[in-house]
C-alpha cells in the first residue's frame, strides 16, 4: 500500500499550489480520501475530505472558499487545489485513505512566505 503526495513547495502569499496524492495497493474507489496538515508545534488537523465517488466534500472553516478537493478514481489520485494561500497555511500536508482501514502518505511540505 502506498500513498505518495507531491506538489508541495514554497509559494508567496496569495499564490496557488495543487497537491496530488497517488494511491496504489488497495481499492482506491472504496475509500473516502482526506487531506490533513500539521504545522510545527500544532496538532494534525483535517483540511478537506471527499467521499468515494466524489459526490460529497467537506472542508475546515479555515480553508472554505480557498481550497478544493477532488479525485479521479480512474487515475487513483486525489487532489487538493489551494488558492489564495496564507502564511498560516504553512504545514506538512498528508493524504489519508479512510475506509475498512486507514492509510497515510509521507507528507509534502507547503511553505507560504514572502
């Protein structure tokens, strides 16, 4: 089982990034997919979630209207489009598969700074 995140990096405030998480080794389409983040010295928090077929999504209040989660079951990939980024969005972002069991990726660093 693997979840491999990519797309993180350094971006200026107001900028955009698109994170991807490629899955393998399990039935991707049977799992809800989630993005979490963890900033230094803080607990890991749920950022966004999407249901198995993509029909249901929810977001943390802090990212509503700025972030969009989506998935492509044919490509076994979940995405997080992040717009209007703020310094407080700086964190390591983790992909999570939630279903019969739970799988985690290794994380990708997002730094928002001028």
